[in-house]
C-alpha cells in the first residue's frame, strides 16, 4: 500500500502530552530493556522503526491502568478492519428491532470475520445499509472515521478511512461489557474474533501466547497506489496483560514486509506489557 521511501519523525501522544516519535524493536529486547513506562516503550519502538521502511500509526490502551499510547495522527484506509463495525451494526440493529439474526446472517457474519470473506461482507452491508453503519460508528465514538460511499464498487466499505483510536473504540463494545450489545451478542461476536482462520492470525494476536491468554482480532490488508495497507486491531487478556491495540500501516515494500513490521510491533507491545504501563 501507499508509503514513503523513509519514515518521517512523528509525535507520540500520551494523555494529551507530546513525546518524541515511536519506532519499533524485536520482541526479545523488550524484557531485557525492562520496558514499563511509555517513555521506555517509545525508545524501544523508535530503535526498531529506524530499521524499517514504513508509515505506521497505533493506539495502545492498557486496561489495567487506563493509560494510552497514541502514535501520531496517522489515517489509513480500513480495508477489512471495518468488518468489526459491520458486525456491531448487524447485532445492534437486530437488538433494536427485537429480532434474532437469521441462520443466513449468522453464516455470513462468521465468513466475514473468520475468513475475511468480502462477498459475505457485501451482502451484510447491503442488508444493514450505510445509514445504520454511520449511526453505529457515531454511537461508539468513531468520530474520525469516514465511511466511504459506493463509488469504489461492490466492496466500497474497504476504502473507508480511520485512525487507530477509532478501531479500538469499536472493538471495545465487543470485548468489554459496555452495554451497547447484549451479553449474548457480545459473547458471540467475541467468539468470532477469537477464532479467525489460522492463516490470518497475525498482527496483534501474533505473539506466541500461552493458552491462558484470550485474543480477539481482525486484520485488514490490500494493495493501493504506492504499496500495501497492512492493518491490525485486537484485544489481549491474560498472562498479566490486558490491553487493546490498533495498528495502521503502509508498506511500500509489499504485504509480507508490512506484515513483518506489524508483527514485530505487536510482539514488542506484548513483551513490554508484562508489567502495566505506569
């Protein structure tokens, strides 16, 4: 997806305070460096990012402490990460109408999330409608997300644009008991996001995790002018960790290279959060 030949220096925002840019390092260095503060995380990330050709933005929310680390103001095409919003819209609409999802809708939703099936998404988007998607996006706080029109063809939804914080906000209503979704609907949606097909288990859920750790994730990727968009949003709970993380990136060196960058960022964050951010 579209990217630059080098990584420009950006700003790390922490609770409104400006800090120098994030970069990125291999996971093994995190524990040795005793990363337990946003400043330490920033320094470790910076060291890695200087070795990569990428444009990247992220938002990390540590649920233990409520601390957030937001990298810059990067905006990217959503690609398939917007399927989380489509799923939440489908479930919210069924609640408001007081009707259960049909067997066909449940099958389509499963294909959309577990296998990132675009045709299934097209069908569900047509059923719920863009107006409902926009309303749910507003309800959950996705103020910076621009939901695209149909001008890109059947799968226009993938060319919507967003920022990392908005992806964390929509994921929150699935993985946490906010009350926006019923307990039953939330549990089913969590299960879909926790059981995506093995070939798509990368990004936020990439670190080799013990069985005691719960992860829910959705990735999005695809070519655009200038290179690949490679995005990941997910939730990690267990083994001392409890956080949500969204990463948006552009890789001028293609998908595999971009995925390696996103995976390394995810592993670094997981390693760093063996102790909650202070």
